[in-house]
C-alpha cells in the first residue's frame, strides 16, 4: 500500500504505478482484511509519519477491544430485561419477587455471569498481547 498527501488530503494506492514517486510504502503486515490506514500512519505537521510496531499493535488492540465490547453487548442484550425486572422488584422492596425472579431466571443469570467472566479474561488477553501474531490468535467467540 502506498500513501501520500495531495493538497493536504491523504491519498492511498495499492499499486506503486498508481502512486507518485514520493509516496510512502506501507507494510500492512499481512493483515486481512486490511485495517484502515490510520492503523499504520499518522499525519504530523503536514507530513506522513509511519507508526512504530508498538503503535500499530496498540491501535489493533484498541480495535479488538471495541469488537469485544460490541460482541459482549450482543450476548447480554437479549437478557437485559431479566436484570430490569429484578431491579424493579428491588426498587419496590419486594424481596419475595426478587428471589422468585432470581430462581426463575437462574440459568440466564449464570450465563450472564459466565459471559462477564469470559469478557474480563478476553480483555486481559488482549491487553497482554505482545505481538501481532499473539493478538491475531485471540478469537472473540464465547463458548459458554
């Protein structure tokens, strides 16, 4: 991938023949799909600067964290109504109803807890990744 600034606007080409001679070649590190150009470069004082490997890894970690957050939300949202029912019963100081709801929805509540525990483990794994290969190896898929 080749990048350059033209009239203050960032331009990208995937083949050298479509880029000017002063274009900067960017190694996309074999990532598929290719992340947005912001993963690899930054513009400082009107100049394109390649990000360091650590900066690229941090950008990719942030993106993986966003993916995790969205995925976990998609797992929890279908049972949010259960938490709302229990909260409403608690607000009304109806301890019998709270206990009845906890009993009725115990499987779903246990599943939610398992999802939250898994989410924390995944966050830690993403934060602790030391290389692109390690980060790529982290699959966001709950199997509980």
